C-alpha cells in the first residue's frame, strides 16, 4: 500500500503564511500534472490533547513525486498512514478526490 505524506505546519496561530504559500504551490503543481483525481491535499487542525492545535496537511500517495520536488528543504515532509476522513477539508485537488481516496 502506498504511503501518504504529512506536512505539519505547527501552531495554527503562526501557520497562515506558510499554509497560503504551500496551497498556491500545490494547486499550481496539481494543475500542471493535469489535475488527476487521485492527487490531492487535505488539511485539518489537530489538538491531540494539547492546548493549541497544529495545522496538518495530508497528501495523497499520487502527490508524492510532485511534493518531494516542490519542498526539497523548506518544508518537513514525512510519510504517514492514510488519515481518518474526520474533519479533513480539501486543500488542493479535484472535487472527486475525496470520494476516490476515502470510499
């Protein structure tokens, strides 16, 4: 099974500029790839029992080649399991991505 990718932007109060930049980069990269339905990024604010939440971006397995080229050093990208669909919002990708990736 192919792995998902995770970008943890950290504290939600400090992540707006970086989130905006990453969103624009992902949308441009997905568009250049022809916007395939299996290429998507999702976002969620997660507290994990802490006082402040962190912004986490989850990228589908089909996004991996593009993401590793986009964010060579300026963003920490790690592999992860497929996230739960609970509270995820589509950040970049087609409207069909959620149905395809979370049947």
